[in-house]
C-alpha cells in the first residue's frame, strides 16, 4: 500500500542552544493521496534531544500530572531497552476535557494495532506523539525509514511512503520567528 507524508513543519528550535542544525521534531500527516488531502493519521515525531529538552524543562508532561511517574518510568525503560520508538500520547476525536487524549505506552498495551486502543467513547485515535531513540535523524532522507518501521509496528502493515512536501530550512526559520 502506498501512503504519502505531508510535513506540516520541521522543528529545529528544540536544540539546547536554540536553533539546531537538524530538526528534532517533525509534525506531519500520512495521507492516502499525493495531494495530501485525504488524511489517514497525524504524527508528531521527536528525537532524544527533543525528549530530553521537554523532560528537563517540564514541558511535555507536568510533574504534578498523575501520569508523570509512569511517563518517566517508561522513558527509562525505553532508553535501556530494545524498542526504537516510544508512543506516549494518543489523541482522540472527541474533545471532552481529559478524555480526548490518553497517556499510553505502546506497544505495551498492544491488542492488534494502534487503532484498536479505544477511548471511553469507543473511538480510535487520530493523532499520536512518538519519540525515537536516536539523535539528528529526522532529516527528510531518514524520516521515511523510521516511518516504515513505525507503520509496521503500530498499524501491522508494510507501507510504501513518499514525502510530498518538505518545508525548507528558510521557511522553518521564518516560522520560528513569526
């Protein structure tokens, strides 16, 4: 099956010293059409630099949140284990306070595929945050390799991927200062 990656934006600014050479986070859609209009799923893919920045600065999950200790425990297991990616938050279509997202560590809760993890309204997620256990690997030429593995693990099928839109470094820099 062929799918397309439509990048919404590359984030270069989570580097420790500000704007970094390589993107540390990329937000994008997987679509079924080459125009990028028929969205299958939304992703936010982050590397270790981004994850460490979030944890050190209490930006991803607040220390007061009931899921914080579980998140840190999963993070440590992730760093010391064989998994190359860590799914931490699933977002669902229903926008009811505290019910439209859920902290889940996947594939620990794996039933079949990511779409089998339903919320309390019986809905499948449409958006997911994923961390990968590498640094400086989110450049376009490496994104497809990571996503092929992730798609196989999370959705249970091999997918041929093509990037249809890549914002330039200048476009990303401009959006950073806007």
